[in-house]
C-alpha cells in the first residue's frame, strides 16, 4: 500500500510564508521555505517565518528542500531552518546564487556544502521517488515548478508562475514537459490561487513603456520609480527606457541588493557601467539631487512604501524628495498594504505634486490570472486540485474556476496550514490530522521568536509611552538617599505637567516608607508596589496605561 501526505505548513489562507511538505512513504521533502512581511500592528518586527517544529521532530525523514524561485516568499526562511539542520537545498543556478548571498550574510558556515544547482534536464532521485524540475514563466529568472513521480502518479507543485507571452523561456520545452506529466497521469496539482480573483487579461509591456517614455521625454528633474523587486523583466525594461533618454540609473534598497546584484552578474539585468550610479549618504556637501537621475526603489509588499515615506519626510539617508522630483508608482498594492499605500501617497503629495499613478491593468502582474490557472489545469488534467498561496477568498475563487472546468467538489481540496492531506494508492482519503504549525516573529537577526508580551509592550509604548522612576536606596539605613527622579518618553510633556510628576514622586515616597519599614527589603515586591500604585494613579487621572519602570539602586556603602 502506497501512502503520500501533502502538508502545507505555511502559505495557505495567507500571502507569504510558503512551506509545503510532501511525504512519500518513508521519504519527506520540502518545497519552498519562505517568509511573510508583518502587518503594521506588529511593531518592530522585520519578518515572520514558519514554526518548523514538525520538521525538526521528524528531521531524520527529510531528504531535501526544493526552491521554486528567488523571492523572499519562497526562500526567505531557509537560513533559519538550515542553521541547525543542514538539509540539502536544490534550485536553479540563479536562485542558488541569491540564496548563497543570504546564507553568508546570515552567518551560515560553508553554504556550498548545502546548495545544489539543478536544471530541467536533470532530475533528482531518492529511492523510488523522482523529482523533476520544470521551468515556468515568472517575473524572476529561472523559476521552477516540481514534479514528484511516484508509483501513484505525479504530484505537481506549480506555485509561482504565469503564461506571460513576454517571457523569454522556451515555452515549447515547458509544454512538452507538462504533456509528459499529463500522459503518465497527474494525481494532484498543488498550485497558486492568488490570481484566481483576477479575471482581466494581462497588460502589455509596450503600452506601459510608451507612457514611461512620454514622461521621461517631458521631465527635466529627477525621477523616482517604485517597482516590484521580483519583476526583473520589467526592471530591465525601465532601465532600457532611462538609457534611451540618457538618464543615469541608481537602484536603492539594501534588502534587495543581493537579488539585483545576482541579476546583473548573470546578465538578466543589463545596465551599462557609464549609466549606473552608486549614491552616497546625504551630507552638507552632497544631496544626490542629480537632474538626469532615475532612482529605482525595488521592494516586496510594504518595502517600497516604507522607503518612499522616508524619502518624502526627509529621513532617508540617500534621497530627500523635493518639489522638482517626479514619482512613478509602478508596483501594485498587494493584499494587506492598501492602507500603507494611502498613507504613502499622502506623504508624497506633501513633498511634490508630480506623482504619476497608472491603471492596475497596465502594471506588471507576477501571478497567474484566472484564465492562466485554467490553462495550467487543462494541460495537466489532474485528478485532484489543491489551491494554496492565497487567502481563503482566493481559494474560493479558484474553486469556482475549477468547477467551470467540470471539477467536482470532492476533487478540489481546500486546505489550511497544518492539515495532513492523505493519499492512499492514489486516492484522497481526507485530512484526519493536523500537525504543529504557526508563526515565529523575527526582530533583526534574532533566531528566537519575539514573545507576545514584547509585541504588547511595543504597542503600549507607541500608544501610552514610558515612565522611568529612579532612586538610590540604602537598605541598611532604610532610607531613600537620592531621588526619586521621574523621566517620561511619549507620555506627557513634563514642563506642562509638574503637578503630575510631583504626585508620582509622592506616591513613590509613600510606597517606599511601607517597604523600607520591613525587616528585610524585598526588591521585587518593592518595584511591583511602586508600579501598581503609580499605574493606578495615572489611569485614574489621565486614563492612560504607560509602561512604568522603577529603577532602584542599592547603595549600602553610602553614609548620609
């Protein structure tokens, strides 16, 4: 009896954090280990990765990781997994080069031992399982889908892809590969649902390029353009237009420098050396205000908006937007970033009125739309469909699209993260279990999860501020030797609220008399007593709940 499980640990009913496990008898494999960008309520969090407890508990069964492309949603979480468990990683040459740069920056030793370049002509075998990559058209070079050939037919992962006819991949070779899979029998297609709600046809680069040319022809000052970092093809097109109009080009954004650098090194992004400019930090003698400069701001999700807001507010280290600048917004607002886009536009209009927005139908779209999803389904003719990589509304739209192709409800599997989708002898037996899954919040280079209490503290700091009450205490003499001193941040302006500060000091002295009158000073209870008494007063008088930090310094050797 053959048993195969598909387990999405991330990337289902959410956007990002893609991680899919396929278990084939005694062998387990991973497709993508991505990250997700945080929402605005997760203050100070850089990214979110998957809880990989299930993988770690069964690490002896995991043979390899297969990456579909070089986006952060596909490979951004690899460092955190391979740091402790050195699993082999297979991907295209381009994806491997980007990943290697990330691993080196993250301090992963000897990454070459883990990384294996593969191509569509060379499958990988583990026991009776054959894994064959196949090239798919996408906005990033050398993007792959993967077929897992089993005794029960093919299990196909076609995650990020589209059928953009502007792609320069060998379509005939890809179609031949897909036709072979279909002929031998596809048991399940695991594929993106993100574009299923998009029923419009794909725009052409030509029309958008003509509009950009008209803007560049009629603009004398600096041009700042935001683009999706994943769309290398459009990035090249934008650079070509700039070169045609004799503009210098600067590309900024530290997080995407590795992706851009690899694309330039491998010839996927070609910018003449004489046209490329490396900007220096703004100083009194240098403002980077070059009239014939095109500044490209690449990013994923909220990155471009955050950078543009800093530029508009004059806090960026490289670019300060002024009234002579022209802004081109060439990236679509992705799910969850609509409010940030609105705030960014507001900030930009305060700095300059020369802002160019475009109809979304014209802007590049990386994901397969509804008709392209149906095209993939029709080519492969799978027995079962598993829509992933999208929120529930995308999965629902995917289901409706599939039903228009005569797929029945029991042939369309709508999973959630952690579900164990079980196939026995090629027949779907349902999801009768769920494994540990969840999110780990990453702040800076920290590997450990940022606890909920830390996030709560950051919310309180942002909303209600901080009060620090410091004093020197002689526990032997049972006296407050110096203080208390009260310092606030983000709470009140001290000079206008002297009465409040004096009351806090009096409360501290009253609490101190109680604890210092005891035989021994219990410092923990002493601090908690100060916090509770001050917090009670502040909430009663001001209706706010700031973080209160008593700093009690023992000075036993002090003689008054």
